C-alpha cells in the first residue's frame, strides 16, 4: 500500500526520487522520506504528511549523490509521524531500509534486539530490519540481507542502502511488489512501474523470494536462499501521458471520461463477429477445463467483487454453470468443497491485492484451476495463476476505481459469451450479444456529455450526510458500487442494498434528510423497483432515480432523474454506473475532498 522508488546512476538522485514518489501518491500514504548515498555517507530526510512537506524540508538543502531510495508510507505500526516515516536506520546509521508490507514477528525480534543493546527510534515494524542488518553484518551485503530476512515472518518489499557498499542498492521481495527498471548507465527500482516509466520502458518484475543487487551499470538477481535466478526483461507498452491528468481537474474525472475507450480496449481483438463469439487468448490453455466445468468461483475484493457479482448474473444467464462470488478476504476461512473440475477466477485491478492473492494460493493448494483477471502486466496474480486475461485499461491513478471496473465488466461479459457459445447459446444470440456490447461505448459517451447536468443535481444532494442506494438483479451490485464510490471519496455515509430487502430493515432509516438513489432502468425488475420507490416517497424520503431515457412515470415519482440511453437490462450496469461515478465525484468536489487520494485508502491493498 506504500510506494518505493530507487535509483543508481549518473544523474542527481533527489529530483528522480521526488518525481517517482509523486507518481506513487495515488497509492495512498501519510508520510514520505528519502535516503541519498554519497561516497559511502547516507543522508536521510523525512516528513509526515504530503510530499510537498518533504520538498519544503529539502528546499535549500544540498544533497549530492547519484544513489538513493525513496518511500511513501501508509501507517500500519505507529502513527503517521516524522519519526515513523521511512527510511529507517540502525544504531550506527550504516544501514538504511524502506519497506512495504508487515513484519508479523517484529515484536519478538525487537525485544531480543533491545536486550542486546539496540536502540529504537520509531514505533514501526520496519526498524527491526535495519537493526538485524547491523547485527548480521559479515562484510558482504548480499549474505547479510539473506541472514537478516531469514528471521522475518510476514510480507516485505525492501530497498536497502549500506554505508559499507557504496553505489549499491539491495532489493528483496516476499509478497509485496518490486521491479527493476533498466536504463543506459542507470538502474531504477520501484514498487509500481508508474514511478519510473518516464525514464525507461524496460522492466524486470521480481518474484517472491527474489533478492536483487543494482548498481549504476548492472543488476544481479538470486533467491533469498542463494540460488541464481533469471527473470525476463519486459517492455511496458503504455505511455507516460496516460498516467497524467491531461487537463482534467482530477485523475478520477479523467478516468471516468476514458471509459468508452476502456470498453473498446477490453474488446479489441477479442470479438469474432462472424462466429458470434469471443476469443480470449489468455485462456487457450484451459479451454478444455472451461468447456467441462459446471462450477465457477469468483474471488475478489471491493469494486472487483461487485464486478464479480454482475459477472455471476451474466454467466449464469448464458450457461449452465453454477457461479459463486466470494470475498477474497473470507475465502480462506471457509471449508470449501472444491470438487474436481471447479474453476476459480481471481479479479484484481493491481494484480497484487493481498487478500485475493491469498485466495489464489489457497485454491491452488486445493488442486483446482485458478485463473486471473488483472490490469497490471507482470503482477503477482498474473504470474501465479495458470491462465488469465488482461484488462488493457491502462494505468488507473485515482484510488476509487472507475475505468478498471467497466473494463472488468467487459471481460466478464466476453467470458459469458465464450462459455455460452460453447454450450447452448446460438450464433444469432451471440451476434446480438456482440452488437449490444459494441453499442456501449457510444452510450457511455452520451451520459458523459451530461456531466454538467449531473453536477447540478449533485450540488443539491451534497448537503446530505447519509444515502441509500438500491437496485435489483443486474443493478443490485451497481447499488453497492455506487454507495462505495460515494463513501470512498466524499466520506459521507452510504449503503447499498438489494431493493427487495428494503422492508426487512433499511426502510426504517427513511426520512426527509435521507435520500435514496434508486437504480431503475427499464426491464424485468422495473415494476418492483418502482414499488420500492413509492414506499420511499410515502415516507417523505428524497429520491434520485437513474432511469431509461423517456421514462415519464419515474419522472412523476422521483425528485430528480438522471437518464441513461435505452439498453437491454442485462447490459444496463455499464450505463447505470456512470452517473453514480459522476455523482460521487461532484459531491466530493463540492465538499472539498481530496478525490484522487482519499484519506485512509490506498490504490493497491498489499497488506491483509
């Protein structure tokens, strides 16, 4: 959930570190710091708060050096103070460490180190690593790192400087992402490629139990157990401009407006119009298993979980497959009877979500085929699953996911089409399915053109402090997602419910200061959702409806209506989610929130 950047080369390191940290801000953090090595001496500067405060501390301070590491911290152990900010050092200041992850046995290690005379300055779990390096120093940085990390339980992505090893950065990974960037007479390290993409598009993704040493002119990778390993160099396809705001006030707004393209990119090369089916090349090696399975389990968290819920509806409606959707954070606690032939699909935008990765590993232990649906090429879930599909949505910087969500939906619909065509779905039905999907980008664009009108509605609702979101069938998960978006970036209380559950408790909350967002497109469930709306209005609750263009009945009942283009109900989630994203964005903006970096949240949740 934190950010790491490192540089070893021929340029002044401080601007490179600061730029890298700024590009990692979207991941969520509450303090920042850098360490610069110059002829063996290591200088550390840290601050609580945003990177601007770190820059203020560095203003007027000359830190010469061409080797360094930087970190943005999201507090786990200890409050977000300057003392707890990374980097951390040992007693003598000869070892400096930055760390993503959690050291689970740090308390035990810390007590032992204190008993042996080590003095601690912070409340963090990370500081024990620096002291372990000091205690295990044997004259060789690689063997010292191996000795120190062998004592750690938990997860880590580490970058280490040592006064005893000038022009060298040591990196180690167990459960937290790290990669190397390869330049000309310079090397980079980062937890996310966006931190270094401006400087290079050649990267090597480290895997769990990897230890890497980088210098300005070389790199070497081995295992933490001492075995040399080879990792392939990869080319990053996306351009740095796609990770910039390009005139939008926030990344989230830019990414909302990129959703027509996100749907197109997810379908690109994957639709076979003449055959009325889909081609998902990443699943070719498991086609026989998919063809034979009658049981699919989707595991995911947050917004990806809601995408999975919609995926369940669409796959079950087009195949004879029984689909379960599990919160990845709870998956391992169930005594699941994973019968032979079961397939597990893990959905994660980052491909590094700790709970989803743990679910992947649990399913693999149970001996079933595990697939991945991720946006990040080279991510851990992409590597640890037997087959999978990439979103191709490009970098998503805003913490609150938008374009990755519609991209996930697109792929889940393509998967339903593929599975359906290999069962009982006719070619004509397949062609109709494809035509509907291909119409979606244009319909999303029509909704986006109404952003100003949605902003005006949002201004009226920005004064409320509590919200209910309700929907049925395909749009029940959209109610959950709409509520999540609002609470994530506006900090307002919001709850999503299946509309049929209203009379089982939530209706007690309805009053004139408690608005309900009612997702009510035309379709099979329309009449029932209208009944729910009438129940709310009978209790003087304000109603904002998301409805199909031309629906006059709902206009008479609701206080406000946001219209979407006409579309068959099963495809409506692609459209109903767009006004909810814009509603959340504009309400948060009216309330002066930090939309791209909401408090307490991180883009990639790499701790459990």
